[in-house]
C-alpha cells in the first residue's frame, strides 16, 4: 500500500504567502489556506488549474476567474468576500488571494439543522437573507449580476455589529455578468447557474437576464430555508422545466410557522415572468418591514423536514440551449391559454344562457286554446241548430271546400241550409 501523495503546493509560496493546507476543491480549481509569515496574516488562495488556464478552448474560464476579482472590488460591500491580489504561478496557474473566512457555509448550516430534525427560526432566516438582498442590491446598482446564488456560495461568520451576531458573506462571482460591458455578456443560448436555484429566463438561456434573476434565486433560497426543501427537486432537466412551467407548491402549506403575509412575499419572488418580478431593492425593503413588524417568530421549527430535502449540494451547470426567445414561452402560452379559457368560458356561459332560456320556453305551457263563442241563432223548426264547435274542433277545422254532414242532409231533403247570424 502506497502512502498518500502529498500536495506539491504545500509549503510553497503564492506571492508572499506560504501554502499551509487545502480548504476546498471544486471542478475548476482548489482553495488553500495561506499565511504571510512575516506578519502572520492568514488568507485564502483560489487557484485555477493550469490545464484550464493554458487551453485556448477554456479561455472563458480564465475570463470568469478574472471577472470574479473585478466584480468583488466593483461592488465593495462588507457582505462580499474581499479579494486583494490576482496573479499567475510559473506553471501558468492563475490565482487570486482573498480574505480568510472563519465560519461555515450556509449549506453546512442547513445540513446540520436537518440532521438534528429542526429548522432555523423565521426571524433568523429573514435576517440572513435580507443581508444577502442588501449585498445583491448594491451589486445590481453597480450593474453586476451574480447568477449563481445558492447555500454553498453563502458563508456565515460571526459579527457583533449586525442583528443576530452573524453576517452573510457572498462568495464566488465566477458567473457574474456585467451589464455595462457588452463584451462580458453571455452569448445567447448559453445557460449558466445551478438548476435548483435558476430563474426561468436563465433556464432558457435568454439574453434578457438581469438582476431579477437573482431575485428569483433569492426566493428559492428563502423558500428552502423556511420549508426545509426547495420548491423543485429531481433530475436536472425536470427541475429546469418546472422553473419554466410549474407553479411552486404554496409555501404556506410547508411552513406553518410563518404568517400569510410572509409566505405571500416569498411566493411573489418566484413569479415566472422576469419582466414583472420585483427588483432586489424592493425585496430588501419588504424584508426589512417584515423584520420590523415583529411578526416573524424567533422560535426554531422542531420536527425536521416533512418533504424530501436536497442532499450533497447543488452543482453549477453550464449548458447550451437551442433556441433564444425574447419572452419565456410558458408565459406566452399561459397568456394564450388564459385567453382561450376566457373565450371558452364566455361561449359556455352564452350557450348555457341560451339553453336555459330555450329550455324555459320549451318547458313552459303554451296559452290554452279559447273556445269560440257560439253565435246565438234562432232556428225554425224542424231545422236543428248547428252545435257549438268544441276547442278540439277549432284547432282542427274542417276543410272549407268539403260540406258538413248537416248541410248534406238538408240538401238531400231539398232544403236550403241556414245562414249563421252574426
């Protein structure tokens, strides 16, 4: 049995910092703890592998690596991890040096709570998520869209200056989009993000993605923290289709410990049509109002998760979609469907009204046939007066061209039939 291979970077220098240990590893690189030996300053170094850095086919990864450092410094917010250096090692490995965070990711917190059969209190959840809304509001003001908001990219650290004594730090701006830089805009048809948290417009690869996509992702995160699970889980394609077409299960049914107002607010963040979804600033303000109202419970929810939860984290995806549309097709289809339903309903009501009226006319009895008034006739004997016609006889009058039996009898006796007197 061979001994484990030691990482060749351990003990080497990155800039003026010595690599001490590995913190985490992903598909595109590794994060190390590094220390500036002279002053003992700890930092974190994120490295992009040389294979990606030197391959022309993967130039986008290098660009995104640089974009992360650019975005963080452009936003300049205490809720964003600080990046203070960017460089390249002799083997062309790209690196960025950033502040060392002592705490845990939001995903680690979620996993811990679920293993213990509980959830954070609604007030604690809104405190944390409102901080994220503040960070993203400032990012949007700087024309930066995150596009990959998820629990793994949120880090929790102690901070006595904020309510709850805990601050959110937003990580990983590698998929950031700069709305003020056309050359940095993602090509239409390219889908970037983590499917569980992606907005419908992201799932479709539309070129209209803006800050309201982050609003939708924030809504998914808030829903997950309150309900114990995101609204849509499962196979990647099915989840993306659900974001575009399916209504999320009402939060009020999954989080009984929050008010109707709070549940309705979360659901309003999940509107499918990005054009009518609220901006991040408004979401931040409404969360602040909910916190100030005192209606958010401080008690943690006991009893665990009543529906399946997401395990193992949520990987970021880079996919290509075939068609670009100016508006999500499900929204157009829904509007057409609504028009069709309206037309069918109107026709049905009209037909029902006609049917009721028609049925009423058919079922109503016609007016009774009035028997004609029998004329008063003085008949000389032995002539018999004609009988007064009955109602039945009047409805079926005899043929005028055919003489009656009385007339025939009188004519046989050589007598003239009487003329009625009116």
